[in-house]
């Protein structure tokens, strides 16, 4: 079923929309939530919460052209919220490591102005990613959006760990330069 057809079912408040979305994207949404939380049951809860949120937001939202991205964004935020509630130090250290990797190339979010400009920052990052070759962009997104481990990325693309780390390091360096050129202050 096409995304626009699934969204039309959501608009009509037909429960078949949820079933169609789950059939088409459920596995990927659970995997995204699981990669952050590390818990299959919590990942399933995040997936279900995502369908409920989409049910409540469509309409007025209309993700007909990008349903997976829309649902992935919701499930990601749900998983991050659940992750914050988790008490496991090892899990927190993993996410903290990802945050530290990106700290060197992203502006600080401490000021109100930077919060207001976050939409512009997202647009700047998206513009940067569009300029990158597809493999580098995919590696970057797999690491920092889907929270894939270096090992999982290596297995996915057949790369060595040093190649993946090198791609990520160079991209963070280019992203930092691009953002600084765009007027962002990197601390």
C-alpha cells in the first residue's frame, strides 16, 4: 500500500491505516527504537506509541510523501524519552559517546536564540548531507539518527571499523566547517 493511501486511512480514522503502517514500517520502527533502548519490549511500546501519536496528529499533519520519515521521527523521540528514564549506566554511556562525537561539530544549544534557530540548523545539516556522497551520508545517518553501532555499520556496508570511523570523523570535520561558514559558533 502506498504512503498516501495509508495516510488517507489515518485521515478517515480507519484502523486499517495503523495495520497498514505497521505492516509496511513496523520492523524498521522497532529496530530504530531497539537500537537506542536495547530492550525489545520497550521498542514495541515505542512503536505502538508512535501509531497513537500519528493517529492523533493526522490530520492536521499530512505526511503523505514521507510517511516513514514522519513515523521514524516520532518513534525516535519516544525511544529517547524512554532511554532517559532507563537507569542502566552502560546504556547511558553509549548514548553519551554518540553525543560527544557530535559535540565537536554542532553549536551549543544553551541560548534561547539557538533554540529558535534550531529549524535553521536542521536545514543547514540537511543541506550539508545532500552534498555528501550517498554512502557517506548513509553511514552518517545510520550512526547519528538510527544509533547503529560501528560494528553494525561495518556489517551493513562491508567496511572495516577504521573506514567507518574515518568516514564519520571526516564528515564531522566537514560539517563543523560548513556550520562555522554559515555563522554558527562551535564551542
